[in-house]
C-alpha cells in the first residue's frame, strides 16, 4: 500500500465534488472557530479578574468580620460585628509580618456641590489605604493621621464623582461638598482607575477617614474590614497566621470554637473569582463543541453517500488486487482530509473572530496554544471517529456484489 498514492486518490475524489466537500467541512470550520473564540473569551475574562484582584494592592490580606458558627449555622463573612479599631491597631503593632494596615468602613448617599448632586459610595479608610491599593492622588492631597484621629470632615474624590459634581472643569480642591447634609472639605482627586472586571466604575467613589465615616455618616462603631499588606510576598502566610492568632486571643475565642472573622488573601480571592469564569469557559466551549459533533455527523453522512456512489469503483479496485485495508485507508484519509482542512480554516476563523470581538465589543480575549491545539486535535478525532464507519463499510464490500451494483 502506497500512502502517497492513496492520499492523491483521496484528494482527487474530494476535488470531483468541490461544493459538497466544502459544505461538509463547514461544520468543522464553524465548530473549531467557535471553540477557539469561546475559549479566548473565557481566558480573557479570567485574566481580567486576576488583574483586578492584583490591582487591590501588594501582598494584600483582607480581614472581614464573620464566619461565626452558632448552633451549627455558619454566618457569612461581614454578617457579624466583631472587628474594632483596636483590633486594627493591634495588628499593626503586634504582627511582625504586617507592613501596613488600613481599617475600613463604608457608607453611601447623595453628594451635593453647589447645584450639582451625585449618588455614590463613601469608603472610610486609614492613611495607608492608597499605598496598599497602589493608588495615588492626581492632584491635591490625601488626609493625614491627624485627620483620622480627629475625625476631620475631609475627603478625596474619585474622578467620576469630581467630573459630575464639577462639570465645568473647575478644581474641586478646597471646595465644600455635602454628604448626607454633612459638609466635607475636598482635599484632592484620585487618579483614574477605570472599570473593574465586573464592569463597576472604580472612580465612582469618595474616600474619607474611617473615623469620620463611622461617627458622622454610618453611625456604625465596628469596622467593615481591615485591609492589610504583608511585608513581602513570601510572608503572606506568616502574616495571615499571626493575624488569626492575635484576633482569636483578643476576641477570647476558645480552641474548640470557630473564628468570628475571615482572612482572605489574594490567592483565595483569585481562586473564588476565577471559579465562575472557569465554569463559564467550559460551558461556552461545550456549547461550541456541539458544532464539531454536527460537523462530524456531516462527514459520516457524506462519506456514506460517497461509498454508495462509488460502489462499482470499489469493486473494480478490489478485482485488480486492492485489499480491504487499502479501501479502508483511502476512505479514512478522505474523511481525515475533510476534518484537517476544516480544522485549519476554523483556526483562522477562530483567531479572526476573537480579534473582531476585542475590537468591536472591547472584551478582552486571550488565544492560547492550548485552545488551538485542543480544537485542532478534536477536529482530527472527529474525522477519524466519524469517518471510520463509512470506510469500514466500503472495505467490507463483496467485490462481486460491488461490480454488479448499478
């Protein structure tokens, strides 16, 4: 058996019916292209989420109140009031692996400046917040430790808030805005951060001393969170352990009782956030793979038709010495060529489709070698799997019956 001759014979057979061969490959082309595009969308979404988590800051740990187990019922993080300002101070002083600490609380409401108003969220933070979050002030100043201690009525605006409260382009610095009828002096405006992976505007925010927000806006004495930065990437685990031991001691939690707080590090946040995108990616790829299966069924259907149309040809080839394995190989190669060419064209369409999605919809897409190899390998497997039955049927034909076929 000469593989080269068999391949050339298969190509000639496909060339005789160009339109039929193209329509047969169309299912594979669409399937491969769709799988690559869907996987690239999923990978792009995952990358965006990871970047957003990393944008929280350097070596970040977030301490939240909650996960207290009472009578077999586990309360979610943030649902109980256990964290205090003293806890944050103790973490800063007594945990060697902790570099920076920013106590946090939050509120919300309508902000008024002159005849303009805007509804936004107000984050109460400490002075280390910008350093932990790797954020900076575009112009103006940030509040000081003295402002925090005295619960001064000062704030820093996000760019979105500044643009809406001062649409004429005038500088907000030094101006007075009213938050829930409490006057605040604007110290500065934050650098633009843009939208996060979930489409939320990070610039639609006002920062103020956490003591001010707690005492003058929310009237909530407990902390909503404590933002912590470890001394280095390698000391995150040590910092987490030290904070846990310290808070258990301060909250007088017995060894057999569960924590009344939750500590999340960046790895935990990434794992939780990307779990949804991973599921979405698999779902999208699975739906797109249906097109490949449909394309495989199309290959089987056309190859069965081809076997029927070429029954006499098969009989003649067998009568002059062709073996069953030669016939099987020829038809299997025809099916494989259809899936291979369809897979190659599908890869081109998938990459082009991903680029178009990024250009038109502004969605991030990432095309990986794995997604291309997976789609192409799947198309080859489809060709072999769905081409084998027609090829075997052709190989098992009786030469005499084939010669008599009309």
